């Protein structure tokens, strides 16, 4: 292996030959960046604080938005940070009857009505929202779609955390017998 220093490649397609680390480090200090290639120079610097990652830190109160979606109904509850209920909507409270309570449209309307209430509270004081999803019904997808659509335009920037709280059975007790249709 020779100790001669070869000039850095001029194009991306040039072949990079391995060079001693001391030589590469000296060149990197001069230019303030390591050459492109595998194993050259010191490892990249990691950001020291979370502000460089875009993590939101503030002293705003974080209100909670619970979306519980089942096969039979969708319930959306908007609560204060300490858990007191501000408003709630379900498929039945929005005049959907019987099987229509579990429909996608019922979940979407629940989300839209809740967004209106959130905008009223946000007008009084600034807030952030933690969204908790539970269950596998159609209302879950309706909440997500409403949040990303025009109705959720003013709300989606308030959401700071989304958490799935669906209970998943691993082992556990014996399940109910299957329905016969």
C-alpha cells in the first residue's frame, strides 16, 4: 500500500480508493466536510437537543380526543387535560338509527361535530390535542379521513400525539363462539 495521497474524485462515477484515515481527516478539516464514500472521516454529528428534530415543546394544555369505534357504533369524546368531558358525539346522538350508527358516514359526522367544538375551545385559549384511537370499526378510518380533509384543516395542526389504545388479546380467555349467518 502506498503512502501517496491521491486527489479526491472529480465526479461521482470515479472509483474511490481507500486512503489512510489521518490524510482524510486532515483534508476534511481543511474543507470542513468529509469526502463521499464508505468509511471515510469521523461519524456524522448527531443533533444535541430535540429542537433540531422538530419536536414540539410548549406549556399549552393538551386536551384529549378519544375515538372509540366498534362494530355497532362510533363514539368521539373531547375532554379537558384532567379528563372532564367537554363534549361527546356518537352515531346515535347524530340521529343515525340501528345499523347506520356503525357506518362510515356516522363516524365522519361525529368527527366533524367534534372539530367544531374544538375550534370553539381553541378560540378561547390556545391548546394542543392528544388523539386516542380505540377499536377496529369504520369510525376509526372516518376520523382519520376527516382530520386530513377540509373539515380538519384547522385541527390537524393542533394534534401533537396519536396513540392507538385498541386492546389486543394475546392468549387470554376463550373467545365467544362464532356467529352463524
